C-alpha cells in the first residue's frame, strides 16, 4: 500500500505543479493517499487506477478506480478510534466527493477548488 500511495502522491504533485496549482498539493496528496488506502484495504484488489484531471479552470478531480463493488462509507470517528478516518478526512478537505459505480467496480473521486486562481 505504501508504494501505491507514494506513486499516487507523486502523480498528483506532478499534475498540480504543471498546472500551477501548488497551493492544492497538500490537500490533494492527503485525498489521494486516503482513497488509495481505502481501495487497497477494503477493495482487496491488486490493481487500481489513479486519475487526476481538471474538469474546469477552477476544479481538480482526483479519482481512484478499483474492481470492488463495496460502497465507501463515511464515518464520524471518535477521537480515540485508530481507523475509519479516511473518508472523514476526504470529506473535510474536498469541495465534494462521491462514488460512481461501473459494471467492473467503482470510481471514488474528490474535487478540490482553486480559489486563488479565480
């Protein structure tokens, strides 16, 4: 998992830097790390796909695809919980997030807004 998350963070960093959106890198790296961790842990798949794109000038979407059909569940973890914080963190950082189901699995995505470039 650590290797997958590291590669995903480098991809996100490279994309955002090339678009001049360095201010979003920290939040984007957190998001992709959590989405990859969820796909590896709960999806129990050997392969996943990470995609980063810019649907508009002010929006960046980060998506992780896997073959699992398990619906991601947003939890409100207690202070001392050791797990269950992934989507909670994504929900707090992202402008919005969601899950799109496909016949082969699912795509979990989150969007960040570039408020500095407006």
